């Protein structure tokens, strides 16, 4: 598939070219490597057991405490 990005500032293109040269790649090869790294780092969905384990690590003492913490974080 072909991908096109329009309006990339010249300074960014110059930095990408320098990065490509440092990695012994063409600009296109460098962009492919960056896309591959970003796609590989995409977060995966947690299982129900993983969510439950993370919630238990919070050390909440009351049922409604989680809602209170979410409200506090939202209001910041």
C-alpha cells in the first residue's frame, strides 16, 4: 500500500534524512522502520483477569473509592 503525507516541514524531512543516513537506509526505508516500530508498540487489549489484577493492586478499600479517584483525576 502506498501512503502519502503532505505538508511535512522541511526541517523534519532533513532530520529524517539524517536519521536514515545514520541507520544506513534510504528515507523510504527509514520511514518503513518507524512505521513498523510504531505498529509493533500498539497496546494490546487486557484480559478480564489482567484488569482484575491491576485493580487489586490499587489497594482500594471501598467499592465506591474507584469512582471517587476517577472523578478526582477528571477534575484536575
